[in-house]
C-alpha cells in the first residue's frame, strides 16, 4: 500500500502545515503552477516528488518537470497534467489521451477549486486538489491525500486551510 499527497497551484509558496498533513505519505504529486524550483526542491527533499509544470511556471520549472506525467503507483496508472478540465469538460489537449488510454487516477490542477469526481464514462477517478498557495481566486487552501492499496484508491482525506492574503 502507498499513501500519496496531492497538491497544486502553490505559486511559489510552501505552506508549512503541509508537512504534518503529508507526513504519512510515501510520495507527493504536484499538479503544476509550482512557482519556482525552490518550492519543488523543498517538497522533493521532504518526500519523493512527481510534478508537472503549469501555465505560470518559468523555464527553470519547465526544464525540470514535464507537461504531462504518467506513472504507475502500486499497479495503479496515474496520469497528471496542470490544465486538464474535469469529467464532461476535459481540456482538448488531454482528452485524446484520456479517451484512448484512460488512467485509473487522473490528477489536474489550474482551477484552484477542489474537485474529486468519478468519471462514469471513462471509468477513472479525477482529482483536482485545488490550490495551496496564497495567490489566485481561491478563498481556502486545499490539498488531498489518499491511499493506493492494490487496485483500490481509498481513504481520501482533504486538508482545508484559510488563505492568508497578506503573504505572496
């Protein structure tokens, strides 16, 4: 069994309370808009990090992280990108991949809105962890952790924190 932490849209800020929430995780997935390599380095020093770049990320993050990541975790196929949409409204760039080779778990960020939905048409779990940074339209910072046990995705938990609008 593996426990994974999922976050997105940090926009150059590492929330200190994430370390406690992700302490039991085996690895972290960052769905883009990391903000800078310092954030990626802090997170990867804490836990193994799988990350994609987002639309605000500069050339340093883009050089280190791909636009799309596909990994196997405990036999579960995980696909992650930053701009992915959600069931019924996927981004046109990712939809052909989802349709022709659907994962078991699809992770996307960008909207700053926490969404966990099962795609009944393509038969996978979609997770958008919302945003964990202090920049953007969101009022609450969110992150997700879950367990992968064999072919089962279970024990999903959400961290919600008030957003500090005075920190950039």
